């Protein structure tokens, strides 16, 4: 009986181990099946997204940055590619890029290489536009040649002038500080003006501080061309001219301009044309070294021309009768007319010349020029320049 009992117990033990083995095998099979199912599902999802990105790329030959989680294009930020997905091109390698993007930041960038006819893709990290320094550092760590600012459509090389400014942490701006309301320096050293605000916008795009460096109209060209550089570019009432472009570079215009006059309000009817000014009894006052002096000497052969060192002092001298006419610009004249009832600008709506004011810099800074131009375009497009013109009482010409 005891033997039979032990035999039954032994049989039950063997049956239990067999049952456990079967259950384990079944569980493993089920888990394996589930795992393969998940894997296949993930592959299908990646492939589907990659198909969408590929179709999107075919209608965007100029390149793109795409949030593949929502299939939308972000309009702001600094896009930088990951090293792991470099040299991924064509539809065949897009799955790898999408898979990486889904595990990281969710952005894919693309660009068409016209030299070999291939469309290249990268998993992309998107930095806030206030974090250009961090983006540049990430780009260097990932072996990139440039980073891309989405809002201004600006490609920033990592070995150029912009990267140098970002590493420095300060944008150095040359300005005369004597040209209300574009650039003026108060007695306490505080600067204000339309051009100063434009420069601040450039610094904001770069994510750096702005430092203002004093220059003057007589020394402007020498200061821009100085080596080593004393500032990155000059701003504030600088008219775009072919002569300046011969030795330096000028940005696109950010403000319309033209030569006009200031005179005493009591004599505003006296001056209706340039011929009315070009008379022996008329005393014309200008500041030295700039285009105002050049214009006066080229166009006023009969009037008496007086050079006064400080541009900002001339309007008051005209009002006091120390001279009759100031050669100035349509950007400057309205400010003084509003500030001093003794003054008038009778030819404001009919300037002698028409031109634009821009940013002046050394040649060979193509990346900085691109950033400046793209920022100016953005300020025109989003209404920033128009609002600034209204603030300073200037004519918006775009």
C-alpha cells in the first residue's frame, strides 16, 4: 500500500513537471508571438511615417524641418541635425531617420543635393531661437557644418562670423550717436533711436548682448575697415551708396531716406527748391565727413557752406539764426520740427534725393550679412519696422 501510494505521488509529480513545461513553452510561444506582433506593428508605423515624410519632401525641394508627430512645420527655433543620421538619403534610408527621431525629439529635416540628385534626411533637434549658443555647440559636437534659424530662414556656418559673435556672447555695434531719432547718445552714455532698436533685434536673433561702440562720420569708413575689428557692423543713419559698396558691404535697406532741409519756420516760404538755397546770401550748415557735406559741396556752388562738428547741435543753431539752412535727411528732419516750433522742413515731401538706410560692415562676413538681411526681411514682413516708424514719427517706405 505504501509502495502504491509512493508510486501515485511520483506519477503526480512527473505530471506536474510536464504540465509546467507545457505551460512554460506555451507562454514563451505566446510572448514571442506578441513580441513579434509589436515589432511588426512598430515597423509598419515607422514605414508609414517615412512614406509621409518622403511624399512631403517631393513638394519641398528647398528643404524643410518637419514635426513628424503632427506632420507640421515649426516656424521658429534653431534646427540642428544629429550625427547618427548623417548621410541618410533616398527613401531607402528614411526609416532609420524616422526611427531615431521618434526616440529623440520628433523632428526630421531634409534638403536636396543638386550635385548628386539625392534628397538627404536627418533626425533633428530643435532649440529655442534664444538658445543659438547652445545650438551651435550641439552642432559642433555632432559634426555639423551649420545650424538653421527657422523664423528668418538663415543658415549659420559654425566656423563663420556669426559663430564667433555667439561664442563671444556680445554683438559689437558701431554708431555715431549724433543722429536723432536714429542713433543718439545722451550725456549719461545712454543710447536710443530707431537704428539702435534694429541693432537690438539683431542681437536678440543671435541670443547675445549688444554693446555700442562710438564712431563718427569722418572716421566711419576707417573704423569699419579697422583690423582687428572694433565692431561687427555699423548702424544708424548710414545711407546705402555705390561708393561705400566699393570697399565695404551694405545690407538691404530698412528705412527710406532722402536729402532735405531744416530752416526757420518764419522763412519756410523762402525755400521751394534747391535753387532757392543756392544763393550767396544763404548760409548752409552741415556736419563733417558724411553725405550731407558731400551733397552740399556738390550741389551748392553759390551758398556759403559752414562745417559744424556736432551734427546734433546744428538744428538749434539754425533756429537761433547762426545759419539759414541745414542739409539733413527726411529721417532726421521731422524729429527736430516736432521738438522745436522755431524750425520747419518745407521740402520734406519732395526730397532732393531718394535712397535707403542700411547696415554697414566689412566684406567677407557673408553669414553675418545673411543674418542681418533675413532679420530685416522678417521685420518688414511681421510689421515690426512699420510699428517702429510710427513710434519715431518716420515714413514707412515698404
